[in-house]
């Protein structure tokens, strides 16, 4: 006869408890604005293409010797005067031909990348910091401070950008990279100041800013802990797009003879030299122009992708 007690105990052990709670899925952590933006950027083909192009340009600017062994300043008028491109010999010194001084066009394209990238990044960094500080102070404090800084901004904004840069550059006998950066940054901060001022005026009305003030947070903490991180989105978008514009402005000044001067290698200088032989040797003008256009287009595409990711209305 089976043991009834043991059978009952086994049945109790084998039967699952009715009161045991069912396993619940772990709640998804809410994403911030930057998290949502990064998720959208990774799916945006414009962001991917522009990022690859910009990474390649930065690599060229940092290590030009990896891409060519030719000197961008050494010429040979006897053998290579206006030498035609040899497109079948990819990567060679004469791949893209030679200019009117017998210098390799390909080598000058490679080494000219550094000057353009340095100017674009440095000018963008300076105008973002200077214009951001001016706009943040004006937008947060308001009153006579806002009126004073806004009028100063309007005065600089009223000066034509390229014309003002030409006048500033004329004051220097040597136009080095830092001189060109200073001339462009001297007049280029006004747009950043206006964008930052508008963003700060909007952000400072938020409830978390009023709560921080009620809790006794200082002005510096409110500005850099609460307002600045939430007002940076439009500034980043404008800065990314403007970077390409500063590269184009440098090339324009160099083309006019007011930017870089030899022996500095610049796309603007090469475009200016290519105009002299445009009827017989179009390649001297063509390839620097293509390189400049691709660089500006890459940064504009990156800025547009960032703008679409950071603007909730465009999602």
C-alpha cells in the first residue's frame, strides 16, 4: 500500500505556487535629447557619408606624408611645366598633373588640406566660445546688459564679413594661419551670439531653472549646469554648418591675394594660380575646386544631419 503522506507531499512540491509573481520586463531607461539624436544620426545616410568624408580629410590633414611622398613646394619647370594628368597612375606624383611652376597638383591638394581644416576648426572654436559667452550673458541677465551687448553685436554684424576680413588682414605684413584665423573670428562671432541669446532666453523660462533658483543655486551653477547644456543644440548645428563657410572664406581670401601667401600651401592659392592657365590646362583649377567643394559640402551635410536629429519637429 503506497504511503499517502509522501504522495501528498510530493504533489505539493511539484505543484507550482499560484501566488508567485510573474517575471516582469525591465523598464526601458528613458533617453535624453542627445540619446535620441545619436540614435537618429546613426540611421541617417547623410551623417554616415559626411562623417566618413570628414574623417578622411582629418586623416589627410594630420598625416599628409601617408598619401604622397612628393613635395608640394618643389617644382621642375624643365620636365613638369603644366604637365597633363596621368589618371591611370593613381597615387603617383603626376597623377593629377603639374601646375605652372612644375609642382605636383596631387601633392598640393594633400598638403593644402591641413591649412583649410585648421582654419575651419580654429575659427569655429573661437567664435563658438566668444559668441556663446556673449549670447549667454545677454540672454540670461537681460535689461541694460542685454541692450549693450546686443548693440555691440549689431555693430559687428553690420560690417560685411569678407570686406572686414580683408581690411583686418591688410594690417598684417605676414599672413600666417593664426592671422587668418584671427581675421575671420574677429567678425564671425556675431551669428553665434544671436543664436545663443535666443536659446538662453527660451531655456531660462523652464521650470527646472526656476526650481534651481528657488533652491538657492548660484548664477554660475545655473548658467553652466542647467542653461548651457540645454541651449547648446542650436549652437552646435550652426557651428557645424558655419565651419564649411569659414573654409570657403579662407579660400576666397587666398584667391584674392589677401589670405595665405607662399610658401603656405592652400587650395585658394592653387585656384588663383589655375585661373592663369584656364584656357590650356584646366586641371590646375579643377582639382583644387573639387576638393574645396567636397570639404564644404561634407560639413554642410553633417550640420543638416545634426539639425534634423536635434529638432523634435523634424522627426
